[in-house]
C-alpha cells in the first residue's frame, strides 16, 4: 500500500463583498478544517477520500465568492440608477421653473411695449394740437389788459399780506383761535390766487406756439416787478410760408426771460411745503418749561399740585396726550390715584387727558399728588408722559416725593395695667379750678402744625357731670425735635350739690391732635382721678 503524507491544510484567502456570504464562507472553512484535523490519523485509504472532499470544498468556496461578488455589484448599480433618477427629476423641475419665468417676462415686456406705443401717440397728438393754436392781435391786447389788472391786484394783496404778517408777529404770544382762523383764511386765499394765475398762464401758453419756431413775436408783459408796456417785436417773414395779415403767432415772455407758470408753480410748491412740514421729535412741536416735579417732604393724606405749561410751537392744530403714572408697585391696586392730572379750569382729576392745542397756543395743566396712608418712610416715584398723535417719541418728566410719618408723643404718658395704651393721669380736687401743663414732643426732623380738640372717651356723657374741661391753645406748631406745652383747664360747675358727688371716681377724656392738611390724627387719653 502507498502511504500519502498529508501536509498542512490548504489555506485559501477569499475576499467577499456582502455580510451574509462572508459568514457562510467562514463557517464552511471552519468545518473543513475540523474534518481534516479529525481524519489526519486515519489509514492511507481514508486519506485519499479526504483529498477528494477538500477539492469539493474548494469548488463550493469559489462558487459562494462569485455569487457574493455578483450580488454586491448588482446592489451598487441599483443605487447609482436611483441617484441618477433623482437628479434628472431635479433638473426637470428647474427647467419648468425657468420656462415659466421666461413666459412671465415675455408678457411683461409686451405690456411695456404697448404702454410705450400709447404714450407716443398721445405725445404726438399733444404736439400737433399745440402747433395748431394761434392768437389774433385783438385777443393779444385783451390778454395784456387782463394781465395788467391781475398784477395790480397782486401788488395790493401783497401789501395787505405784509401788514397782516407784521400784526401777527406783534400779537404772536396773545394769539386767539379767531386770529388763527384768519391766518388760515389768508393762506387759503394766497393759494387760490396762485392757482388762478397758473390757470391764466396755461391758457396763454396753450394759445401760443412752441419754442424755437420761426416767425415768433416776443411780447414783454408787465409783472409785479415792472410796469413796462407790452411791445411786439417785428417778425421776419420766411420766403416759403409768408405770414397772414390778420393773424400772428405770439410767444409771451417776462423781462427776466422766465415763464410765469414756472414762478407760480414754485410759489405753490413752497406754500404746500410750508403746510406739510413733517416732524420726527415731540420737542420740535411742543415746548415744556419744566424738567420734572419735586414735591419734597410730604405727609399722609396731603394733596399737592404743580403747574404744567405746554406750548405749541407750530402753526397747526396738535393733538396732545398728557399721562401721569405711579411707578410704586405697592399702589397698583390702590383705590385712588397717587399721581393725577387735571386742566387748570376744571377740578376733574384723571390719569390722562387728550387735548387739541391750537397753533402757537399754550395748554395749562395741573399735576397733583395725593399721598396714600403709610406707616413708615416711603419714596413715591412717578412719571409724566407727553406725546403727540402719530409720533412715537415722548417727553418724560419725572415725579418724586418723600413721604414720612412724624413721631408725636407726650412725656407724661404712662402705661396703665388694664388698658392696652398709655394714658396721662391727672389728680383733681373736687370744687376747685385747676390748670395742668401737658408737654407735646415732636421727635421728627421737620416741624409739624397741630390742631387740638377735647372730647369724651365714649359717646355717652360721664355719669356725674360736675366739671368742665378746656384746652388751649387750639393750634400750635411743634418744631423739629422740640416741645410745646398744652394747657388743660378743669373747673367745677356752679349748679352742683357737692354732697351728692362721690368723693372718689375716675373720669376719662381724650385730646385729639390733628396734623394740618393731612389725614394724621394723634390722640392722648386723660385719666382724671377725683378726690376730696
């Protein structure tokens, strides 16, 4: 028997495109290697059969690699075809858009051509109508007479306008609405005169011939600047077309060489520009003298006012809005306005007012402050906004005030056990007139004006009415960190049977100290003990 020695197993390197074919090949290779390893120790006859199996495995491996390559190439070709189709679709859409744009431009160009043709026909018709117009000598003289009368009227009206303007400058500060109406009427009259002169010049120009034509007679017309008479210059006769004896074509000129219609149009344009002046800032229209409102030190309940004057610097009616706002957030839901505004002639407080101000007129307003009830020192801040209709800019005027509560008390006040507040104890002997000095101290940094009032502690009268109480002075100014004395007088009544009066009893009276122009009230309880 021939022994065949098997060397190392045949190693094959296969490159496969695609995930599924590579896995199959790897598994097949592993199976072949295991089979070869198992059958390496078999006898010589079995080894010959294994060589045949190896050849079959190599053929299978080659077939699987070819299939994998074919599948990968087919997938790549499909992807390329899809990309090409998408690109073709995009190009077709772009071509469609370009074709629609070209069509629209063609239509637009055709419309423009039609408009140009129509305008050309209109211009030719107008030129033919202008060249055909002629003026006779009688009509020319009539027109010159009319122009002379118009110039005289213009000179008279100009003198009147000068006088009226001088009067307006003198009475500019004390101007009434009637005067403003008269100035508006004068402006309208001047505009109407300008339009009338423009119409006459256009008629005269339509009856004349075009510039540059031969056989034109130059006529000097008297204007407001000169009073020269109209003179007709001789016209040269061309050999081809001799002029007619009864009619002649004329062209009217001023001594300065400028046509009247150009001057009148310039005057009209100036008047329109004066009437249609645009403004971008409120301060170009309005003048406000104040830069802010500083009320200084205020007390709760006080009502203070400051003047606000707004002047219209233009010669037109202006719609002005004045708005006052409080910037303290704790008073957003307050029942009353902290800062408000009113007209000088009306006692109607509101948050804002919208008023029409006449030309060169002044609006008088009042900015008011009503201090709310507070318990400690507070700074009140607000702003006044002034605006004009159809303008975004504003004039802002700040408002400031320092609200404080004064500290008022008496040095004789004592705390009594059953009562929750201090009292001033007084001892009174029955049947005698006595005076008591009660010190009132102001422990604040500003003076306070007080008004005193004496009253019973309850609505009911005392059970035994046998004394009378008075306090004086009725008002006093307590200086800052100072003391004033209040005198309390107690005297007995005359018609009293002292035997019926109990020897000891307690009476209660109260002194109210009201702060002037404020809602603050301080009270002092008097505990009067009678004896004797």
